[in-house]
C-alpha cells in the first residue's frame, strides 16, 4: 500500500490546482487514461513519487470537473420551460414579492419528452408564492437557464460558485397556479426541523437586532441578517463566526469528547475492554456531526467534519502522527472527496488557519498564561492570514485582531452553546429553551454594541486594489519570514515583501489620456471614466425590487479592485432603476462626490440637474454635458456625456432615443476621432438611428445589456445598421466587463471573459 507523505499530498493538491488553471477542459478519455495509469504506478515502488501523485490529482480533478459541466443545463436550452419534479432543499428565503429557494430536480421533461436534467437548481417564485416547507416535494413548471454569472474586476465569480455548490440551473417558477405539491418522501428531514427552529426564534425575537444572528448561529439561516449587520461583521473581521465556522464544529467535537471522558471516569470498569480515550472519538464525532446537521451541512461544514473524522480515526487506530502528516491526510481526503473544493477561499483559509494555530500554540504541557497566550496567538493568526484575506476578498480589517480577541471566546464558548441548547428545546420545551435563547440574545446584544462601535472607527475596514499573483507570492514569503523563530536575522525586512500586495504599483493614464471601464451589470449601465488624477462614474447599475443591488454586488467591489479611493463626480443619466438604482449604495461607499442627473427629482438621493453645455477639464481631458431638457419622455431626458482626450473621444448616451438623437448630434458638433460610443437605450430599436450613426461616425460601439435579456436587446435592426457601417460592437452580455484605454497611438479594448478564461465559464 503506498505511504502518504506531506510531499505526496502537496503533489496531489498541486495536480488538482493545475486543472483549475486551464482555460478549457481536456477530453474525458484523457482524464480516465491518466487516472488509470497513475493508479497502476502507485503500486510500483520505484514510481510511487510526487509526479505520480500529481498526475493522480490532475486526472481525478479533471474527471470531476467534466462531470460537473455535463450535469449543467446546456446553453442551447437557455430560457426554455421545463416540467420538473423534485424537492425543496435548505431553508427558503421569503422576500417582499418573491421567495428564493433551492430545489433538487429529480426528473424533468421538455416539450413532453424526458431530458437528462438532474441536480440542484436555484429558483425564485414571484408574486403569490405559497409557503414552501423545507423538504416538500413539488411538480413545477420552470423557466431555466444555465448558471451564467457576471464577470468584473474584483467581483464575485458566480459561475465558479455554481460549480462549487453543484448548481446545474437557475430560473423561476412559471404559472405558479398550475404547480402542485406532491406526496412527501417517507424519510427524516432535518431541514424541516431547522425551519421550525428558525421560525420559533423569529417569533420569539420579532424586533430584536440579534434575531437574525441567533438564527444564523443556530441553524445556519443567514437570510434575516440585515445589510448593516453584514457591514459590521466585515468591518470587524468576524464574519467567520456567523458562518458556522470550523471552530464551532470543533468545539462541539471537543464537548462530545469531554462528555465521554466524564462518563468513563464515572464508570472506570468500561475501560477494561476499551481504553477510555478510544471511547471519546465516536462520541466526539456524533456531537460534531449533529451540530453539522443542525447548521445545514454546508460544504465548509462537511469539510470540517471530514478533517475531524480523520483526526479521530487516527487516534482510534492508535497511530501517532505529526502535524504535517495530519494536515496531509486531511488535504488528501478532501481532494479525493471533492477536488473542486480547492476553488474556494474557505479551503485554503481553513487549512492555513489550522496549520498556523498548531504552529503558534505552545506544546501541551508548557506552562501558559491564558491572558497572554490568546492575544499572541490571535495576532499571529491575523497577521499570517492577511495576504490570503486581501487576495481572496480585497479587503482587511485593521481592528480585526482586537475584535476577534473579544468576539471569538464570547461567541464560540458562551453564545453558541446557549443558542444551540435553546434551539434544541425551543420547539418542544419552550419554557426551558426560551430563557436560554433570551440569555444568548442579551449576551450577543452586548457584544454587538461593542462591535458596532469598533466598526464605526475611522479606517476600520480597508480595501486593497487587485494585484498580480507574484505580489501575493511575495507577501506569503514575507509573512513566513516575519514569523520565523527568534534568532533568524532581519525578520523585520519581511515587511518589505508585503508592500507589492498592500501598496500595489499603479499605472494611471498619462496627461491628456483616459480609460473607460464599462462594468458587467446585466440589463443596466455603469461606466467608470478615469484620468490621471480624477474619477467619474456614469450611472450606478440596477437595483431590483427584491433588494438585490448591483452597486453593492458589482460596481463598488470593482471600484475597490481598481484602486479607486474616491469619486470626484457621479452622473446618473436619468431616474430609471437600471441606471440609478445603485446610486444610494455608491454614495454611501464614496461620499463627497458631485452628483448630477437628467432627472434629479426621481432619485433616492440628492442631486443637481444636468446643465446643457456644462464643461470642465481634468488632467488635459475635456468633459462636456449635453442635456435635452425639453424632452417629454424619461429616457430622452438622459444626461449625455462627451469625453475627449488627445487619443480620441467617448460618448455616453444613457437611454436617449431617436426622438432626440438629432438634437444631441447638433449640440455635440465635431468630435476628436476615433470616437467610441455607448449604444443608446441598450441597443433598443427605438434608438441608434441611421442618421445618428452617420452624423457621429463612431469607430466602436459599446453596449451594456443582460445575457439573453427578455427585451431582445440589442435589436436586430440596430445590429444591421452597425454592420452596414462596419462599426464593431462589444457587448457586456457576451464579453463581461469592457476596458478601453485612450492613449497615444489610439485606443486598446479588453474584454473581461477573455481576461479571465476558465473551464467553468459559460460561453
């Protein structure tokens, strides 16, 4: 049997990572052949080396990735209506006007014929959605699409997240009145119990600020946590405590081991046949697994349980192992169980956190003073994880070490045990469970007041611009150098290796040059214009009735990733929600900007009216506003912006239609070419008239629209006009974000999906 060593585990892990660096997957037969060859070589002593383990990790990951792609809804079935049967998974999220839920498709038909579509889907049920019970089975008519996400600098990768969670399709319920529940399966349903507990907590604390936090800690239900509370969690760096952290699962394992120890010490005769420590392992695993079930058994929880199970099995087998050996075994088990897990930040943070804690904690038996040891370990952990936190999330908390020093013991050892105990009793024994939850609410509320105060401190949360991989590698080397044992010379110089990550090298446009970022915000618009020393945001992206705000999800993270520290000006073309819906969120994130709009009275924030002919100059780049104030329709009151530099001009047109295009062209007059233009009204057939295109003669058209949007944008007539004039078109729906740099020699355009190619991308 081949022996697992840390070096071989690293090779296996490296093979899994190598697959995720591929822009596209290799054929399945190559993966199968490579896997079979690697397995055979493992049995040959001379070939049982790191390259063989690398090949095994690569082949196994390639097989699993290929299977994940095959399960996904084909792109040519986008927007089709399916009849499906399945069951609700997890806890449905009830919102104003809709219910969001996960649904496991067991069987599906398309146009009356069975199709091979099975797996997890994420759905919305709009309007009059019935109460959806967890685990309930339904027959539904669904309009489905592949889980295709938005691609932006610094934004969340929705397509990667879908692969990680096993989501095969997303969509919504059609003809809800024709949907019908089916007979429930005769199997125990833990999610139904979790839903009952969450409802009981919500009923007991209808107005408590801690209600959502208690539900998250008890059953992993995070839907009731307000946006303001999430901001506090992020600013203080304690979000991991609310997300059913590995620390909580490990704590319940330790609690189980303690119970077993008390039991066998009370009846020592039990140890005549089985040593006492071996009795502790199964009880510890049962307690950890029980808490995992209560928490919803998410992927991070399963990963933690797997690591605990490996440690307990090693103990049960009476095998002594080093820290490196234990981590190697855990990493190998996770790669075998789910090789796609290495795509998640949680995988790397959890392993790094465990390794750092084990390295920073003094050996057992060493005399320790707790009040000195805890701050030291917390400081080492926060510092060591800083490069990963910045790399994965683009932000860090300056007060995180202190906040965690207060919150970790308070939440993990006081609030969580009370919350879990109260949750287990609140349904059947509310007279006991209720007071326990009341005490947890009081204690959590007291901590929360401190966290809110800390989150409000100046610069509590710091954002960092995106950096290349080499800067991340240098930062890791710097951290390792800083944390070397005493006696290693010049450890303080490791700080210098952190600088490329903390203070990245920037390449702003030169004088008279500028650059443009059209963000991928679906059926909406948001454009950043940046000169050598100034920034302007034209439109802020959509905000939907459900409360989902593309400014929070896309625009603001993208601005942070691009190193934007302030906005000098924000122009909101008009009042429609797909252009101005995210304005309030942008204003909160970047206060102090001058705000103008073609329809200031329709906005949720204060703004000045655009003035026709207003102009200014930034860094030798000219800006001018064109506003048709006499327009009757909302779209035609769009505030149009003209930007001109030494290398060309840009025209941002909002939703103006053909009714005012002649007036706009007359006001603009001659422009410095080449001219790039955003297509008015997302490419609607009521805009981009032939006369407008002929008058302006653009060399490139930019378009922000939703992928397969139901408006049919861009319209076929508009595309035909562009083809007739040989005007190329770049569309965020196909390309992701668009980046155009105007500099000496002309302009250079980049497309997001070309810049971030990956095998999980949906074309």
